[in-house]
């Protein structure tokens, strides 16, 4: 048992050592885990709810400057098949239209505010390799809430509100 514990601790330290670390004098405002509580999309003069009336999502920013974001419709009906990849065309289309998952790296400015990100992987492959600056993507932290605004390439404006997870 002690051998496994030592191995686990060694692996954990090795993994942490491989992550770029933010200078200690910066207060990273976005670091932590955030849960989505609302989301809207303004496009063509209309306001839509891309993740439905019960949006579910989580946004995680590590101190090592990595992020993961997964957003879904909490009321998405289950697929007929229990096999991943076994959905009908309609089920797959609905799932793709009402969810997104992506990950990558991010940066903060001298005040610890979000400064941009780079997408390394995504359920929407067109985002892979994308770099977003504060021109396209703004994250503003106010206490225990974070507000995200993303201007899509088609001009649509996505807005979401998150609360810090405890």
C-alpha cells in the first residue's frame, strides 16, 4: 500500500512540475471551478437559449494555466440507444447543437484578469487551434460570479453567467 501511495505522490508531483505556473505575485481571478447558471445567444435581432431553460455547464481554470469548459442543455432527452455513437441522426444533431466541450490553455494579465485562451481540443473541431483574445472573449469576475461574453465569427453574441463552485 505504501508503495502505491509513494508512486501516486511521485506521479502527481511530476505532473504538476510539467504545468507552467503563474507567478506567485499575481492574483489569478479566474482560477477555480465555475458552474453555469444562465446562457443566452443574441443573433439576428433574436435572443435564444442555446443550452435550454436548464443550462448545465462547468468551467475549470487551473493554476497551471489550463482550462476545460463543458456546456450542455440540462433537459436534453436521453438517446434511444445506450451505446455512445448509436444515436439517430436527429438525436446526434440535437446533441451537437445544444452542447459544447473544449479545453486548452489560458493567460491572465498583470492584474490577474483573463487575457485570452488557446483551444487545444473541442467537440466542434473548427475551434481546435483557435486563439481568442479579449476582443472576442471577455471573462469578468465580480465576487463569486463570473460573466462570459463571446462574439462568434458570425457576429452572434453569447453571454453566460457562472457562480464559483464550493
